[in-house]
C-alpha cells in the first residue's frame, strides 16, 4: 500500500514538474469557485482500538449526503495539450451502519465528516473551459491530505453500548471520471483507503457518485 501511495503522489506531483516550475504564483494560487452537490457513497469504514474494537466494519447505507467543494478553474500545461491540473478542497458528511455479522456486536452507527485538499491531474475532452454553454468529459487522478472525524457506537448481544470517536490526518487519493454539462457536473470517484492512526484507528474507504452545480 505504501508503494501505491508513493506512486500516486509521484504521478501527480512529479510528472508535470517542468510545466509547474514555469508557472507564476498568480496561476498556482488562482482563486477557486464554489461547487455544491450531493453524493451517494459506497464502501466502508473500519474501526480498531486494540482492545474492545478490532476491525469493526461500518458500511455505507447508500444514503445521500451533502458535498461542498472549492475548486480552481482548469489549467492546461500548454495551448495544444489536453493535460491539465486543478486543486480542490472537499468537505463531506457521512453516516454509516454497523456491518460486521461475524463480530461480537449486533448493532451500531458511525457518523462524521471528512475534509480533503487534493491536487488533481486530468485529461479532458470537449470544451477546455467551464462555462454556461460548455460540455466536457475528463479522467483524473488526485492525491493529497484528508482530515477525518468520526463518532459512533456499537452494542453487543447483551445490550451494552461502547462509544468511540476518532480524528486525524491521512493520505487521500482517488481515480475518477467527470462529465461537465453547462454548470452541472456528474462524477464517479474511486478512492484509496485513508488510514487514521489515532487512539482509535480508522480505515476510511468511501467511493462516491456525485452530482453538483458550479457557481
């Protein structure tokens, strides 16, 4: 897994190194726009505390959750290429159900939020710009930093409840495909699990399908 993480980071940060070096600060730190949407997640979060909880799994119930994003306009490495990059900040709420029938627990719930800062490398077809009459499709790969906060509980067969919480920073990466139609965006993103090494350890792996409007 560490090798895969290093490969993802290297792909994004080192491949366009010469082009990035030629950018001025105004280009790199250009102002983002606001994007608001909803997302349906699939996957799981595993919780361990080295004592009572050992790889206790909570699974997405496919519920719809809000998604808030600050995203830069696309930057292309030259006028002829369709390779480019942008940076985005995402914040998302999640609520999961207990899903580990082989464990000693019979019920539980986990909820929280995640926030990530992710540089994204992409290849885009169609219109290069994003505007009220533009249409495009892109494939992308991103890697960055993810902050995760989660709070939950589990109940055993006797009805005794164990509460727990976990928070911290971890590595965030994904591959995805995005369709843009006018100001709307439909995206599918598959994530590499984020590991949080808090007192209560978490393994966060929630891929998602999202629809959003870009202001």
